[in-house]
C-alpha cells in the first residue's frame, strides 16, 4: 500500500498545494492522515482497511 513517508494528495496540485497527506504504518496496519496547512495539529489514525474502503468509495 504506502510506505513510511508522508504522501501529498494528487489533488493538492490544483488547489494551491493545500490538501491532505497520508502515510502508511504497516507495522500496525494503520494509515495516518493530516492537513497540509496545519501539520502541527497532528493527524488522524485510521485502520488501513477502512482507509482502503473510503478510497474505493471515492473512486467510484
């Protein structure tokens, strides 16, 4: 799925660079998500399976 580095959403390029970043923490099967404008506020911690389901729904 994803590696241990933060990845910026591909939609960030069309919106002034402000969007979300995500990274996988496969050691615990989690995905971390944060706001690129407010990184200092921390991140959301989501089970990897739920993240995959959300992306599947968004892709249609």
